[in-house]
């Protein structure tokens, strides 16, 4: 229900109007997460004015330079932009927020992770998961080690469509952040895998490895083997969720355009040995 409109003010300045009509939408999480990102020194749009009762929020306009558009026009800048995105995550993950500031941020616990996984068997019955509860129980065991932390602010939809280049800013602040209102507290590998296992854009294994090395080389991660286990586990979980979502968008909402991304998602699963996660699912790169 949320829409965005660009406004041009009489002085020529631009603003973005978020229309988030209540009760379907709630702007409070947007306000809260934006404040946390500003605390970390990151670039979320500044809130110029708001009418919460009506669901209107007037925002700073970051322009049109999404990473997606920049990469299409200047593919040679790929490594620079992905490194900038990883630097933003590094800064976010190093920020020590107060307990009070995070008190109302939901946790990305097993309950939520399993709820997302259920989208896969619910919307792709052709994969033959007849004992859904048993399959989810297996997944609960695979996800259990993540509950030990570490926990950071996870933006969830961290990919090139939601990142903007702000060349007038320095360091990680040059990465503008959008679509963060569903943020949760979860494992630091999640946003990294969201960026590097992109559902809509091919990311080469070489670029993925370079960005993983950059993150691990500059982060506070001590147990790199455990981190990579979390990265692959969450990568498979997220990919299965998105496959379910794209099938739902097609079947329920008539949005067949999302089916074009399914081969990429299945190829992501094939790129690692996902059999331990997928059993008894059989799949190929065509999604059959």
C-alpha cells in the first residue's frame, strides 16, 4: 500500500513524499530504523516533515542513481560499488546501539526464519515436500546455531535496487539506503548474502569471493568458519523464501514477470552443494 512521489518545491528543490496509508501501513518502524542508521553515520533519507495520522512523510530526495542504474550505465564500476555496499555493512555492524534503541526491533529468530521458509512448499508443491512440518523441523535444527549470535541490525532487503550512490558524501555515507523499515536483529551474514546472492542480478563467484574477503578482513568476525556456515545456511533459506514469493506473485497476483528470475535463484542453489538443505527436493536450473 506504500507509494512514493517526487515533489518539486517552488524553489526548485526536490523532496520525496511517502504515502503510507494507515491502518495498512505504519510509519513508526521507518522513523525508528532511519534514526538508528543516522546514529551509525549512514545515509538514510532525512525526514523533513510528517503527518503520521494521515500516513504522509516528506523525505530527503537522494536522486536517481540507484546502484542498479549506475551498474547498467557503467559496468566497470561494479567492484567499487559493491565494496561501498560492504563498507556500509561493516560500519553498521561495528556500531554499538544502546539496548533501549533496539528494544522494539523484532528478532530474526527461528520463528520468523521458518515462517519465511514455509513460503517455498506452500507455493511450489511441484517440489514434492509432502511432510512440510517434518521438513521445517529439519530446518529448525539447521538454523539453531544462529540463535547464539552475534546479533546486528539486519536491513533484510539489502541489494543494488535499494542502494543509491551519493557521490557528494564521504566513506560509507556515500551509500544511500532505502527500504529498511522491516529491519530486524539477526546474524551479520544475512545482509551480506542478500547483496551477493541477488535474486535479480548475476553476481559472479569472483566478485562474491572478493567481497566476502573484504568483509571478513575488516570485520570483527573471529570464527570465520562459523560465519561462512551461517552465510551459506541463510543464503539457502533466503533463496527458498524468494522462490516461494515469486511463485506467489505469479499465481496470486498475476505478476508473471518475476518468473524470469527463477533460473538465477536455482543456479544459486546449485552453485553450492545444497543437498543437505533441500532433501527431498529435486531441482534444476530451469526450476522444474
